[in-house]
C-alpha cells in the first residue's frame, strides 16, 4: 500500500507537500496538520442509473404549512426534504423567529425538533416561555452524528439547527466553524433531509462584511437562502429571500420586534418613517421589498471639505452608486460636488439596493448643497442613468396610487423620461 505525507490546513482544507506556518490560501497561522494519504488505486463498481423523461415524472407537492404570510413568502410552505439557510447579524432575532416558526408548525401537528449548539436546554426554555413555544421539542447538542441519530429516531418532520458553525464531526480534524467542518456537516444534514423527507432549517453566522461565513459552496448546497436584516436599535426587521428553488426569490417579510417575539406587518408602507419637521437634505423615497412598497427617509449632509479628496460615506446604500450619482450631478448641473464631503444615510437601519432610490438621493444632495428645504410630503421615485435621464420601472407605477392616498406628493417621471435639469427646477 502506497502512502504519502501531506500537510492540510484545518481551516480551509488547502493541502501541500510541505509545511507552512501561514496558510497561503486563507492566511491563518498554525493550521497545517500532517496527514497520510492512501495512494492505492481502488476499482469502483459503477451502477447504471437510467435517466427519466421529465414529463414522465410524477409530481408530488408535499408542503408543510406554517401560516398564510410565511407560506406565501416561501412559495407554498416548507418542502419535505428541503434545506433552508437563514443568516443575519448577531442579536437581530434569528433564533427568536425560528422558535416562533417551530411553534406554528407544531400547532399544525408537525413534529419539530429545535437543536441548539449554542444554548443549554434551560436557556432555550427561558426564551420559549416568553414566546409561548411549549410544544416544540428541544435538543442541546453539538456533535453532528448524535444530532442525526436523534432526529432520525424521533421521526421529526422539521429540524432547526442553531447553528451550523457551532456543530462538528469527529471525522474532520479541525475546530467547529472551520470551512471543512461546515461543509462536511452541511452535507450530512442535506443527505439526512433528502433520505428522511424532513425539512431542515440551518442558522448560519455572518462575517463583519455581512456575508455568510464559511465556504461559498454552503449557499449553493442548500435549497433556500434567507437573510434577516435590521438595525438592533430599531424594532423593524426585513427577512429577504436571496435564493429559492421552490418559489419566488425576490420576496420579503417585514417584521416588528415586540416582547412576544417578531410579528409580521401586513402593510409596512410607512413603518420606516418618523414624520418630523422638514429640513434641508431630507426627502422621502420609495423602494419595493417583494410585494410591498416601502417609503423610506433619505438624508444627505454636504459640508465644504478642506481635503484634496473629499469624503464619501453611505449608510444603507451602495457607496459606488453614490459616487456615480454625484458624478452625474456635477457633470449635468455644473454643481461643484468635489468641494463637499457627502454623507448619505437611509434612516431606520434599512439597507436599500433598489435604483428607484436614485431620485431621492440626488434630490437630498441638491437640497443640502443649496440649503433648500423640500416639503415634508414629497416622495421621489426614479432611476438615473449616466446621461442624466430619470426613468421609472413599469411595475412600480401600480404602487404610486397607494402612496398618494396616504397624502404624499409624487416627484417622479410618470409620463415618459424626465431629465435631471427638470428635477433641479422642481426642487
């Protein structure tokens, strides 16, 4: 039997024939472990598995119902054998939300096991009593083999794993949360879900940049990826779908944190507003979160800069898009934006990716530079291109009537394409 010595990084799995103090792949120190690799060739008997025409496959829609809002958010509910991943910053409410979902499933006569590798049973019980989640089964365990044995013996319908970065397998020589451990444990859970037709919901940690920690393959392996976003200083949260094999991938749930848990807001159009006195640099904008139109407050502060390179800071909005729109303002309106430090903020802890907010950003910057107050009931909607033209998405027009009924005045190119010059005259 031939064997060869290799050095493998316990964090990322990078292998080399020589030892490194610092892994050249992930940059971690002291993670290389010596292993012997069996080089013996083995013949593998390959079983023929004939392909089947898709049209001849029998459809079987097996959904686990939660409640109307969450079922619509996911498509039609949880799919048997489906694996769901939910991520979010620490303290945003992931465990609270999943414990509430577990109780809703339990109310519908499904057997739910909540597995926590981060809390003891007594700690889970304290939160469960506050949320009235009394009929959910709980398990405090961090060994993946013990977890799988328990959920298979109990014939669970739904399993919640909190979290994938705190469980481990003894077959992998690395610490819990390492890339190899996360990938291996996820593979075992996915195999268990498919084999036993049970839905598994996995909680994942995030990096300081806000991305899911661990290997990127984790997001490819699962069926659905969800992010719970929101500022812990406010009570509002947004649950967003980033991937969904079983339904729409652009849906959102708007939630509000209360003592009894996270409650779903049916009409969140103006929940992110604090109707205060008007001031320069402030205007309302509209974004679409799934099927919901949401009015948010855009704030800009432009101050003369003593620096050769002015500051550009964006909170809740893309910094690259801010720089692009500032260039459009400077080019098309001859406003010397380069003389100002520009700070832009979306109030309420909301993160906005929609280009429908372009018009609100440009309006707030012009308002701040000119020290001109915009009326407190104006909502700016529209996307800017590099030519200074303002466009509006076709599917957003149906929401404008709803916003006008709330007493707002719409600043938007409702008929055709407007230009930045026309906007400047209207401010």
